[in-house]
C-alpha cells in the first residue's frame, strides 16, 4: 500500500494536473466486468466478501520473481491483477484505483488521504516480464503526481458522473505488508467513501492483499448486486492459477498464461461438448425422403392452397425432373439456380435437383435483379430451374440452360419414374446459400449433404416428432432454416403446409395439367421488395376482399390443417402474436422453433403464455448448417440461452487470442463438428480466415468456424448469445453485413461517406439507420437514396432512415465513433411535396396514427409512408391502429398501392366488405408483462382506457373488452353474469391460464368483479382486480338529509379547482333536468347516442338485476375511489364493497370526480398507483412460481 511518507509531492499541483489530463485522455468510463446481473440504473452498495490464503511456496516464488525483476511485490501483484482483468474483459486499457494512506506506526489506525489512478496498457500481448516493466513505470509516474485529490481530478477531467457506477474506476487493489485492512474510508471522496467493510461495496470489485510472517492472504470485496458468490469463488481460483502460471513462465505472453484449472478445461472443452452420436453415413438428403416414400407412399407430403401431393406422387415428379436435369448436365457438385415462387413445384424442384446429384442455389424472386445477376454470375450455375413468367427477370450467359418447370412440364413428364442413380455422396454439395458480405458483395456458403444429414440427427434429439405432425413452412428458400421445414420434415414423415403471403393466385396452366404441375402465379409486382418473413398479412392481386384471404393466412392455415409445428424468426413471431386470430391459433402448436436472431426475454414470456406446447430457442450460422445449438424454454429469467450443441457439434468460447474463457466470461463463439461446411464459394482467402484448424481436436483436418458472435457459458453448460463482435448484425432474422450497405451507398454520386448502424431507440424496434456525409454542394433526398439501394439490395437491407451530417464523430484513434452518432432525431428532410393539411375528421385521425407509429410531426396528406422511413414492421403497427380505430382488418399490401394518408383515407371511406367482430381489442399490445384486461364502461366502448395505457408504459400490455352489440349487428348481452362469461371466453382464448389482471371503470368494475369471482371458481388465479370508482349495487343509503346534501356538495366544491367547479355545477343541473336518469345523462355526452343506445339500455338494466356474491378470500381487490363523490356514497369510503370482500380491500383516494378519473391530469396519478399494484402482484406471482 502506498503511504504518505513514501510519496511526498515532487512537482506542483498544476504540473500534476497536466500529467493526469494527458495520462487519462480518452479513458473509458466503465470497466465491463462479466456480471451475473445487469447493472441497475441506481447505484447499490450491498457488499459481500471472500477470503483466501496463498501457500508459502507460492508466496516465496512471487517474492523471488519480484526481486529478480527489480520490482516490488506490490508491482507484481498489481500486474497479475491487471492480467486477470484483461483476461476477464478483453480490455487492453485497464484502470485500477489504489489508495494512498497516512500510516501512524504507533497504532493500527489507517486513513486514506488519496487514491492513485493506475492506468495500464496491455496491448500487443506482452510477456508478463514486459508487463511488469509497464506497470512499474505507471506506478512511478503516478506516485510523482499523487498530490491531486481524486475529487478534483474527476472534476478537472470533466467526467460524466453516472449514478450507476463509480467514476474513473470501479476496481481497486490494496496491498499492505503489516496489517490486514478492516475498515478504511477515503476522505477525499467526500460523500462517497470507499466503504470496504464486508457488507458494503462502493466499488464493483476490490482486492485486498496482506503480507505477514505466514505469507500472503487476501480478501475479495464485491458488489453483491452484481456478482454471485460462486462467480467470485471462480475468480479467486483463476487468480491463484494465474499466479502459479506467472511464476512458472514469466516470459510467456499474458494471453497464454494459465487461467483455468485442469478440471475447468475438461468441463469446457470436453464435457460441454460431449455430443458424439451416430448418424446415417450412407444416405443423402433425398435418400432419407425415399425411405419415407417406401414406408408411407399414400401419406400426404405437401400441401399448397387447394392442392396436395402424397409422398409417392412427390417422389415420382421429383424423379422425372431429376432425369431431365441429368440429361442437361446436372451431376454431383453441379450448381443449379432455383428461381421459383412458393408452390408444390418448388418442392418438386428441390428434390429433383438433389436426386439429379446437383446442389441448388436459391434465388428469391423478391430480390432485385442486380443481386440475382450477381449470384448467378458468381456461382456460374450452368442450369436454372424457374417459371416462365420469371424468365424476363434473368440476365444470363448464352450457354446457361433455363428450364421453365411449369411450361415445360409435359416434356419433363415423359422421363422415367424410378429413383435415379446420380452417384452423389455425403461429401457432395447440397446447396449454396448467399449471405451478406462485408465487401459489398454477398458470399455463397457451400453446404454438403453430410452437414445436413448430421443436422437432421441433431433435430431428432431436439424436436418432438413422433408421431410426425403437420409443419407450416413459412420461410424463404434464401434463408437456410427452410431446410428444416422442407427436408427434415419429409425425411421424418411430416405433412408440410406451404405458406405464401401472396394469398390469391391465378391459374395459367391447363386444367388437365393440375396434377402434373403446380398452378403458376400472377404476382403483384408491387410486393416485390417486401421480404417473405415480414409479409404476415400481405395479399396480392389488389384489391381483394378481407374475407377472401382468411383461409391462406397463418391463422387460417394453422386452424384448417391442424398445424403442430412452426418455425420462424423472433421478428416474425412478434408479428404473429400481435394478430389476435393468429395468436389464438398458435395455442394448438405442439412445437415452436424460434431462431435466426436474439430471442428477447419479453417475447419468450409472451410465447410461453400463448403456445401450449414446447418452445425452442435455436441458434446457428449458415456456415455450420442451419442450427448448431438448441434450448427448450422452461423458466425464462433474463437472457434466453441458445442452449447446448446438437449432435456431433462442439461449441468453444475463446478470447481474441484463441484461449478458452471461464464460465460467465464473454468471448467469441467458435463451432466445430460435422456441421462445419465446406466454406465460401470462390472465396478461398475468406474461407481460410473464418474456417480455422481446430486446436482442440486430434484430427488435423478438423476445422472450427469463427462466428463473430459474442457469447458466454452458464454453469450448466448452456450458452448465452450476447451480440456481434464485429458490425455484422441481424435484422428481422436476416444476417446483414453493415459494410456491404455502406459500400453500396457510398457509391451514390451525392454521397461522400456513409455509416450504417442498427438503432433500437424504441425497445423491440430495430432499425437500420444510414448516417451520410453528402458530397459538397449535394443535397441527396431520402427517397432517392432508398430507391438507389432498393435497386441493388433486398428490402430488409435498406435503411429505414437517412441522417445527413456534416462530419462523423471520431474516437481518439480517429475512427468513426459509432456509439457517438446522434440518436435518431425524428425530424426528416423536407419532402418535395408542398404540405397539404387534413380536410376532414377521418383524415385527421389517420394522420395522428401515422405520426404516432412513425414518430414524425407533422405529416402531410401526400407524404409517402416509405419515404418517411416506414417499413413493413412499422406498417404492421399502423394497420393494428387502423383496425383498433375503424374495425377494418386491411391487407398489409394495401399500403403499397395507397402509401399516403390521402389514398388510405379514401379506402377507409369505402364500405367495408366484412368485419369479424371481437369484444377483445388491443389498446397497447406491446411489452413483456402479463396483460391487463379492462372492461368497458356503461356506454360499451373502451376508449377511456387509452390515456391510462399510455401512462402505464410500453412494457405493460393493455387490452380492452368492449360490449357485444356495439357494432349495431349483434344483440347486446343483458346480464352481468353473461357478459362476464363471454369476456372470460375471449381472454382465455388469448391467455389460456392465469394469473389474470382485471380492471373496470364504473359499470365495467361490476363486470370485472363478476369475471374475477367466476375465474376463481374455475380454479384460475386473479392476481389483481382494480375497480375504478365502482360502487357496489348492494349499497343502500341510510341517511339522506338536507344537511348531508349541503355538506357533501360543499366539500366536493372545496376540493375542485376554480375552472372545475362550474363543470361540477353544470353536471348536477343536467342530472336534475334528466330527472336523475343515468341513461339519459350519459347519452347526452355521446356524439352518436343511437349507436350506443341499446347497449346502454341493456347495461343499465343489468345493473339493476345484478346481485354480487361474496368475493373469494384468496382474491385481492384495489378500489380507486374519487374524493369527490355523490351524496349516496360520501360516507362510505369502500363504496359498499366491504361486505363482499372479506380479504381486505385496498383503497386509493384519487383527487377529482367520477368523470375526471381517467382523464388528464388525474389519469397520470392513477397510472402511477396502478403500476405499483401491478408490480406488486407480478412479484408475488414470481415468488409463487419459485
């Protein structure tokens, strides 16, 4: 430990300040240690400790090394600690705080007078001996300038103080040669003492080491809010292993010094990767399908719209195509471009190419022609299988053979029906799929049959498939996860239902050919830029009636074909569950696979509430054949792991120097085993860079694929995905190299330089944002840049937003500081059109919705949705709002034909063809928390709850239950009990099991009360019932007098603001004018009383007839009671509920009167209080689970 005696200042404080400003320039504010829990926004000081003792032998060896190198033992231990932190964080710039103390040798009283900031550069992978010299110099310089108090230093450096962690450093090291520290406080930190008592932690981590006659002993003090004791125990073990390695090999680079114990190495390298499994080594993909053909020739193999093929029929057609392809040069490892739309012919083509021995190259018709041309040129595919109508989009060399499978089917049908012999082996190619490339060009991944057949065995152990089920295939062929949907399924006897978002199709082949060739499709070209995974609600051949699309929607197909298995990306899963019919249909799924991008905790929890069967989180890059790891969801809490490796697959998490990292420490995920593919087509250098020899294998030919993904191990062997190491990202499930977009955008004549980032300024809303430096004198328009990119890239790779900057922020190393790029300011470049204001109420409402989902104000009638930064994901939210407002379930493709407010408003004015009525409506459907269901008031609608939902926040889903009959077509319900049963059916179709969270305003509170009581009787739990100023119908007024009348009204007026008093009197007068008729009184307040009249009549009568029963003892009820009350209720704070609720009624007294409760500004207070009760109930739910 440094002492005041050791460090008398040798220079002035001004000189010292200058030194520190230079020494700490560009310092990172936070050392990101691998924690067990996320750091809270507010700093916590809950501390704990662990002690350790080093052996005398190790102590002696460390002292000897220090003497040999001419440094103090303090220097050696600090260098070792720096190395440990470097190995744990991967950070080469390490800052550790070390206290300077004034020592009084006459007592054991120690008092800090300062702390030195020891910044060590560990770059270049130095040997430990070299590091010792660096640390020695750091200490020497620091001690010469230690006369600047830390508090002054923090101020002079203009450091941003974050309340969640200590400024400048979060880790400390203390060494003392005589006495062990017990209670030390740093006075220079004023109100933030170090507090290194065992139960207090002002730092994330502190290491205290003492030397005495017995040797070295130490103590770890740590923040228990961040770290578990087991983590610190492992850290301690690694430190001691590291010290032993240092004294044994001080000349070794610090990255190669031993950190892991032998037992840990065995666990990480062997036990976690114990996946050896037999798989068929004598059969290729199509031969596994042929086994099913022999066993079940009459079983239905594939369904598309109204057509189907049995296993025998599909095999026969594929055999004929295979023979035809062989006649045109297709053989093992010959690439065949596959450029078709989704249909049964797609299935025939896939199997036919394999049976011929070839490998398919999927070419998505939705991709721009330029990208298709590049893939064909790069792959040099000599044969292309396509459809006649798609041929004009192809630009190929004259020697390329184009086979239009639809129009040439009569010729193909003449071929042999028997299984052809192609001579293809497991080592031959199955397919080449192109993924995004950082150089601006996509790269083709070569996948062999061996990789896929082993993958099939892996899926056998991960996905329940006995008996075979019905799989809804929703994924584009250009995404390799389609292999699971289309090939594994057929190899295991499934029925495959092919989903196509282009719902209506037009036959162009002869009726007599329908059993010989699939119906070809006239696709609306307006949809060509929308990727399949985002077209959940898209229809083609506009205009189209809403009812006509239902049978071919995801919900319709699941219900119609009794689908049991579904796979999709998390982005698509979010879209599916946002659609109530699809959400209800998904309940019947036996297995759901979600992968292709990170599965958030929020989405995982939502899916668990919806899907009755198992849900699997899947992980794997294209380079290792589809999925390499799986995890079946159980109890979700925090990061959802990607799980453990599948059959014959190894997962290694290594630091940047190729060394295994400890459990809990982040590193790059590398994948080995049978899934590792051949590499990149025509990209030998890149293949050698990404596919490296496996240092952990005895076989010299084994390789590892470097994923570029950041991951860490859990103690149980599960792997957590933490993000990308480089700038490659996933958006909507598609892997994207940001560099590719940057390269192409920078080629635009008006662009000098471009940087692309993924922003998530709104949780769950990932957007590609382009930051652009324009050429001098140029002012590129967003629409022009978007159009330029769309001509060369798929829609999912085109940024939603373009931000023009004068200069990019730079790091100290003069690199673009992507983290410092400005947040997406929602002020867009003024579009060319002159602003046109709304003309009527419908346009005004629609404009407000656009402004809400796009986050832009103002929006003109003529502004284009896509030019404003809209994309298909935002469009889904837009149409959800439209459905909520006008009860119109419009196809998503409508937006391509009508991309302005003006044109969309014209459509909304037209008479709707059909509307499927549901009492359950989304008010705010987003968020991971359990939904709150709000029941309508007397007038039947749920509009009153929208402000409340807004203040509850984006993480709290809120749904409304509106009255049956509100559409004027159905008969309203007459009894509270009938309403309760109907609404229970609605919410249980949405959320099958509790706990439930219910609320109701006024009359809605009565229905909510009856719903809660009925749910309890059904064995379901109601975690919270919130009554908003609802009085019990059992309440009887016992004392009505003039004195009471005057007292209550004067009291009410006294509580109101001046401007509210007039309204109070006016309402009372109107009430008397209507002779106390509640129905007439509220009807006066409606803009369209005829629409609600019958509902109000029935609801009013229902109140009179309703006799509530006693509420169950296990139920909790919160009453939000207005302070301003009618005379009848003034003396009853419980509004009459006390006799019915025996378990204790919680009452919140809210300022204002009945009509103001859910209006501004009172609703904000109501929301804050409701949040408390919701969180309390949700916490109790979690505790009950535990």
